[in-house]
């Protein structure tokens, strides 16, 4: 399950301006079956290598072009 919320980012606040908001994604992963701690850790490492996860944790640039 993934939950998306907007949080105020105090570190983005400038003098005289209201605090900016950032997107916060919360992942909840349920592992079913008998897994040892090594297997659980490895599955979480794999989840962090997902292309969508990698895209969301890096700075993103969007360009728009009329054609």
C-alpha cells in the first residue's frame, strides 16, 4: 500500500513566505510466508531498486513541448 500526503517543509520556508509543501510517500509492504530476517532485508533492498522508487527519490525535470 502507498499513501501520498502533502507535508509542510519547514526547511523550504523563506523569510516572509509561507512554508512550502513536499510530497511524502509512505510505503507499507506486507510479506506473507515464513521468511527469515535475511530474506526480509533482501526483499526491502529489492523494493528500493524499483524504477518507480528511483524516479521518485531523485530530482525530476519535466519538459513540455507543443508539437
